[in-house]
């Protein structure tokens, strides 16, 4: 293991890094400010800062890394069929690692993500990163110490207005970037995605990491999106339960030992794809004026300027879109989408030969829409079905979705059925990034419409689904133009006298079925909001508690068998409330996380208009 070193590196041991952070201008200034505000002595605050750094900092050891690397290799060999990597991207990453500081931003779907990235880089003689990890892992006896020795530094999940902690965390992150000790790895989504889709980006860590460039303390920074595509994640069942309301279990060494049964299972293939490495210097040309900060004394902590904030926000979205562009969709995800399409038509048992034909057609459609599908024109239905077990199984010549037999307890029966549907929906979501624009247009064009009307309704649906899918802000019309042209080239869409018409009914029906579970759930959730959401700030209710009420309402609204698992998916229900906040129909107190609706009549009218626009023949309001 002989990775190339950053050309400007100044070798430091972990304790020396912490000492430099403690003596930095930023930390010393914040200690003075906090001392004046609280009346505490400098010695007391310095002692607290030192303790925080001891708790936070990594203790990287190459010897431990070598030992852990061998263990990780054996684990992945045991639980996967194979791990494929994008060698060209890794070679480029290796080349740039000696020229500029690097930020590694992997997708986050599993606890295995940071282990996988570290192992792959170690295997290709690339400097392994220091990793921003949640404090939850720090308290795992033995495991926390090993992760710390492999380069993990632990941060609190939230530290609000704690100025001292902010200063220490900021300085600790930035000193690794400025000195080039190692690439810095963090998840732009902030937390694991339980839904199989990319989460909305978080801007705080990226802003901190780019500040050395804004301050002209480094000439350039490389941004490296990394996409990890799992055929099946080890926590899939856990994620489904969490989306239905089961509390997340606390990370512990005991829990890890109990979970050793995963070593007996096979989770298929993992694809590791290193995307285009962005140069911050090149992307910031004409967008960020570094002269503004040059006028601020080094001892003063500068605020983030609006043009810097705008640049960071667009870069964050760019990273996630690059991650999505490099994602590999597995056939089992396509199979999940087809099975949910059949279930929506009350078909829980489908002949295998029909699904094989549908798989060929659906994979061809996705590839034509620009999706990277791991498909070799062979329908190994048994393997793809096994990847969906236990919610899907083969019975003679049929593929069966487990709907769980009805029971006397209606609520319990609904939740059992929805477990299967949410599990399949999570796998279907893995392909949604590639088809969401086409699906929105298909939904809008349930009947022919003018270009102007189509664009307006496309924008409307895009705004409504902004928390479900990733859309680059300000690119609505450009995305619309690109997608309609793609559909025209494929012969799925025609235009005559400025009127668009979707001509392939089978494709339209399939694409709209991908969006219907979200739209139906949103409308039903909003119905409940109109009737039962508090009307004043004094009576505002916590958003999570309110979503639990919506979930209970929707679970008893429908008769069995259930066909849309999203209706009891708390993540989707919370997104349905958040978009109302974004659109101005609901008010949320961000401090207390409480919501209320101050104008239910205007809200009701807006939702009625939306319902009749999208479902003119069967609107619920």
C-alpha cells in the first residue's frame, strides 16, 4: 500500500492536528467571545475545547487499516456475488490526489458505504479518507475505536448554536483540506436514504469544506461524487420498518454481533462508480468573487456571502445529479416496478412467462431513456425474484407478491400488506431518477395539450414532488425541453400545431403508475390536513406526530387488499406536509417542528384544483 501523497502535505500525527486546531485563530477568537458571553474563564473553555477534540478526532493507523482491509475483503467476498469498480475513475482520482485536496461524496444507502469506499481506495493504492461519521458509532464498544483508527472522526448529529463546537468542527475539517493530510469524505445527503431514492442535499458540511477555497487558502479543491449501487442492501427490512414507524434501533456492538446472520445471505452485486471529478476553481469562475473575503482580516470569522451560498447550493445538487447519472439499476428494481404495476390492477399472482416479456420491454425502455441497467437480455427471473425475497416468491409457474392474509385486526392486517408493498416500492425507487421527468410528462398528457399548458402542469407537478425527487433549481423549462425532445425522438410523443400527444398507451400507463402512489397519497394526506390540521400557532402539532395521525387515518380509509404502500409510508407523508410548507399553504415553526394551517379555505381550493387537473375523472375532492 503506497498511495501518492498530496504535493503540499506537511506530515502530522493525529495529536498534532488536534493541537493545531486548538491554537488556531478561529478557535481562540471563539473562546474569547464565548467567555465574554458566559463569564467562563479562558482556561475552562480551553479545557472543554480540548476534550471535544479528543472525542471528535480520528487516530488513523496504517497498521490497523491493513488488518481491517483484509477483514473487509473477506466479509464482502462472503456476502456478495461480486463487487465491480470503475477503474478509469479510480485512476483519475489517484492522479488528482497528489495535486489538490479532495472531497469524496458517496451515496448513502447502507452502513457498509464508508467501509466499501475505504476498502476500494485501499485496494487501488489511493490515500484513504478521513470520514465524517455520526457519534452513534463512537459509543459502539470496540467498533468505535477501530473506526477511529481507520480515519473516522465523530461529530454530533446536531450542535445548534454551540459556537465553540461549530468552531472546532469547522477548523478540524478545514485543516485536513488545507494541509492535504487525506481526502475528506462525507455524505452530501446527511443520512442514509431509507427510501432507495436520493435525499435532498444538506449544505452545511459542503459550505465548511469549501470555505478554504473562498478564503484563498487553497488554490483548488476536487469534488468527487461516488455512486454505490447495491443489488440488495443488508438493512432493507430494517429500512422498511422505519418507514412504517418502527423506531430506529440504537447502534451497538451487541446489535452488530446479533446481526452476524447476514453473513449467511447473499446480497448480489455491488457497483462502485467514481463520477466526474469537479474542479471548484473551474466551476466558481464568474460565480464566486474571492476578493470580497480578501478584505476581511484573518482573525475575523467571515460570514457566508449570498453568491457563495448560491454556488454551494447548486454544486450540492450537481453532485447528487452526477451520483444519479452514474447509478446502476438492477433488474430486480425493474421487476419491482412491474409487480407494483400489476398489484395496482389487483394482480398479486403473475405468470412467469408474462413477466419475462415485460422485463425485456421495461429494461429496453429504461435504457432508451438513458438509464444504466445491469441487463444482458437474459431474463433470469429466478435470481431477480430471489433478490426480492421474502416479499416475492415463485409458486409453480407464477411469481407471487406476498399480501399476507386478512386478519380480524384491520390495522395490523393493513400494515402487514403494506410491508410487502413498501419493500417493493423501495426497490422501484432505485430507478425513479431516470424516468421521473418522462413520468411527469406522461401524467400531464393523459389527454393532448398545448405546449404552454403541458409546461405549466409539468412545473406544477415538479414543484409538488420536489421533496420526493431531485430537481436542479431553476432548470424546469430546460429539463422539460430535454425530456420532450427525448420522447419525440423515441416516437413516444408527437407534436402537431403546438399540441403534444402521448401515442404509446402501454408506455404511458407504465410511467404514470410509477408516480400514482405518491400523488394519491399526497391528495389523501392533504384531505386530512384540510379537516384536521390545527388552525393556529398555539395549537400547532409536531410534524411527526401529525404524520402518525395521517398514517392511522389512511390505514383505515381503504378496504383490503391494499395496493399503495406509500399511504402508510411516514417518509412520503412527511414530504406531503413539507411541500405544503414550501408552497405556503401550511406554516411550520422550525424551532419546535410544529405545523398549522392558517387559511384552510385557500388551501382547499388549491388542492381541489390540483386533484381535478391530475385526476379529472376520479378526483377525490
